[in-house]
């Protein structure tokens, strides 16, 4: 988890600028898609979604449900921090 946070900081937050919560959500969706589909040495050159699908069963439908769940959770996190982001 700490590695994930460090990579999000390094590859997303340090580079991106946002003028609105909507723009942040759009850019974060793209970043999470890239991050969750990127092959990683620590996961035996599988992506996080590939590994999760393997543990839950490698059905295509299951993978789509996982992708939807991760996307939904990312929007929930952003929505819950909306007041923090918009405060002066």
C-alpha cells in the first residue's frame, strides 16, 4: 500500500494540476486505469487487476466487476474529499 501511495504521488500528484474536482476525477480515472493495468515486477509481471482476477477467479465478467469496483471506489474517495479540495 505504501508503494502504491508513493507511486501515485510520484506519477500523478507531483505532475498534474487541477482547476476543479471534475478535472481531478477525469485525470485520476486515467491514472488509475494506467496504474491498475501496469505490469509490475513485484506481482510476477502481472498487473494489479490481473492478480486480483486470478485470486477471485479468472472470468472476464469478474475482471469487469473488479474494474468497476475500483473505479467506483476512486470516485467515492474523491467525492468525500471534495470539501477539502475546494477549501481556501
